[in-house]
């Protein structure tokens, strides 16, 4: 197995563990967080705050490196414009998150629970992705 594959596996396992510990895989908790007009559950603000805090502190040092530890260069986005496709994609993502209570990472992690909700979400995600690719083509 390639070194990059091992690193990806370890990163994915660590990410999944973090999602589980923070209860981001519990769709009821996520839906409660998104229900700001009703019975709002603010506990996931700590997850968001922790992620943003770690990123703000570490990226200052990481991006000063000549290259990542296991890669020849950094792959950073070069586009900075906001176009209609970005806005529509964000809106559709938000609506899907609000309806389903999952985004892709927690949904994949939730599959280990063998519950029907993440299975339906992943199937809908795959169908939607394939539909987009069929309609828009490869860009």
C-alpha cells in the first residue's frame, strides 16, 4: 500500500472518530443545531469553534512550509470569485443538510450504525452527483 493511501486511511479514521465523538453523526443533534427558530441545540458550536480555532492557529505555520510532509507541493484553490454555480451549490447543500441532517462525511461515518437514514442519504447523494455529471458534463 502506498504511503499516501495509509495517510489517507489514518486521516479518514481520525476524522470519523472526531465526527463520532462530537456527535456530528447524530442527525437529531445536527437538525437541532440547524433549528435556530425552534428548540435550538447549540452544542455543535463547540465542534465548529474547535475546527475553526485549530485551523486559524495551525495554517499560519503549515502554509509557511515549502511543501506538505507527504507531497511535493500544496494544492490550494486559485479561484477567488463567487459565481452563480457556487451560490446555487451552497444553497442546495444547505437545503439537503437541513432536510437530511447529514453532510457527506458524517453520513459515510453513520453507515456503520446500519441505520436506514444514512443509507438513503448516501444513495440520494450518489444519484444527485451522477445526475449533475450527466446534465453538466465533466468540467
